[in-house]
């Protein structure tokens, strides 16, 4: 059975709708895949990072090509993958100002919301990922990879002396009844 020809615009529509609705996209430049928060605006994904307190953007350079994978918010499965042209926006340029206005509204828990855009101009990079091609032949495997090294650790058991201090019974709170 042959698949119907759905037209050239369907891939772009799928990329746009899936990326708009997803809170994270997986991006691979010349480095490892990274889950990145983004904003979809005027036909491209906008990212901010590489500064203190912001997400890392390794392997994403101006003029490079990146592969973006979008997953479903409810099931977590891969919806679509697309290649993107990476463009770094110059601070305070017209495109940068537009991108930062969109990103600022979606940036959660910013400790310095009043001066955040100036910090982004000084210390961060703002990238625009413009779709080039939708990849319709997704691999059959899971593409699972080992987690990236991180200083974060899982919880370790409490040292024995600390546990005794924290969880000892307080004998002064026991009620005693004296019968006379």
C-alpha cells in the first residue's frame, strides 16, 4: 500500500504545531543532545542560554545546522524531528529585541526579572533555530543514551551520628502519671 502525498506544506505545519505545544525540545548541534526550553515565534524556535543561571547551549554556533526532536507532552514519544539553521542574534538588534520580548514572557523563576534582558545582552546568547527540513523517516530504535555527567547526585544515606541526632526520641516529652 502506498502512502498518500500530503503536499509539501504538511511537514512545516507539523513542525510548527508540535514545537509550539512542546515545552522542551531536544537539540543536537556538534555536541550531545540537550533538552532546552524555547519559544516558537514567527516560524522559528528561540533559545536563550550560555550565561549564569541559564541553560547551556553547547555545540550550537551561528551558521551551524542542528537537529531538533520534538516529543509529545502527554505521552513523551517522538512526534517529529527537523533540521534547523542556527542563527545567533546580535544584542539589541531588531531581531534580538523581538526574540527577547517573547522569551522574557516564558522565562520561569528568573531571580532578576527587572534587569533580565540587560543580563542576557551582556552575558548570554540568543539563538534562532529556523526549520529547514522535517525528517519523516524516524528511526525504529529508542535512541536512548547514557545521561550526561553532572555534579548532581542522588540522595545518600545519612551518616549514623546525624541520624541519631535527628531521629532520637525526646525523653522530656513523655508524660508520667503520679498517683498519690
